[in-house]
């Protein structure tokens, strides 16, 4: 299975794809339940920071480079990951002070609101070596840029942004609209927003397309104080198609040369 995961109001929304072109969607309350249920997956891509900055590394290269890739329109959508002590703080004031002291940045309320999800993900990947191998950080806007060859024009919160992203997803995976509509019918908007659905689909199709060929941002990932790799991965769609085509013609020429038809 190839799974894309995005946080939502009800917990974690996931889209699961398989090699038989079947799909499944689900909402789970916490990341540990998700891992217990889908630990046999080939790849799980999630839109949450994995590997956290600290006194040794105050800025994650993956965040800095991802923002450059998405500039000027979408750069701000990649927020600076908080330091680990801030993630485990009991209240916003303490977290904000720790983050400012350790990495020189205050903590926005937007980031504070997803701290519980960052924390539970950190607990999982630091405590389970198998989870570290399967669950990797990605970013939907980086994935969409790779699929389209350009940064998205409209905000994902607008009708135009929804149409734009759905059109791109349909161009790379034929069941994207079916998944989108099914999720809209199955879950109420107070639990799951439209852009959450599109984000999870983008991560799932990226996981499937790039199962053997995921690109890392940066190319030489850093490691945090817990030894967790800090990277944002995506699939380079056009390059994959090129290499598959090249391999096919190479295989065909070898078959012809050796008369193995």
C-alpha cells in the first residue's frame, strides 16, 4: 500500500492506494493507531515535520529549500519547524519562550495548534525504527509543483485552488476525482476540509509513483539530535517517466538482439 496522510480537524485523514488500482480512505484519531493499522505499507508520506531543530541545527535545510522552490507565491506555506523542547512544552507561553531561546524564533499560533500532531509523530519515529523507514515527511505544495511543473496559482482554500489541484491530480491519477467525491460524501466538512482531501491524495499518488524514486530536499539531509533525518520528499514525475521509457527501450533492444521474442 501507498499512503498519503494529512492532518484534519478529526485527527489524521489518509488515502491508501494499492497495486490493483484500488483505494481506501480513513480518518484515525492518532498517528499510533495509523501506524498499527498500516505498518505493512510500502510507503507512507505525511505532511508534518519529522526531525526537529535544536541548539546544534537551528534551521532545517529542508524548510529553507522548500520555501525557495515555492517562491514567491507559496513559500510561506512551509512553516519553520519548532524545536523539540517547544514541542513538549505544556503551554504556548513556555513553548514560545523555549523556541525563541533555542533557535531564535518565536512560535506562531498556527504552529502551536498542530503541536500535538508534531509531538505524537515525534514520539512514534523516535521510538520505532521501522516507522522511521516507512513514514517520511512530504509537502503537498511541493508535490503539486512537481506534478504540474509550476507553483500553484490559487490558494487551496479557494474554489479556484480546489479546481486547479484536482485537475492536476486527475492528470496523473485517474481515480483522483472519485476519491475526492467519495471523501466529501463520507465525511462532514466539520471533520474534513476539501483541501485536506486533495493534500492527502497528492501525497498518496506521490508515494505510489515514487516508491523506488523519491527525491529528497535537501539532497544531503541533516540529522537532528535524536538521529532523525530531516527532509521533505517528493517524486520527480517527468524524470521517472523518462527513465522508465529509457529502460523499456533498452530492454526491447536487448530482446531484439538476443532474439528472445
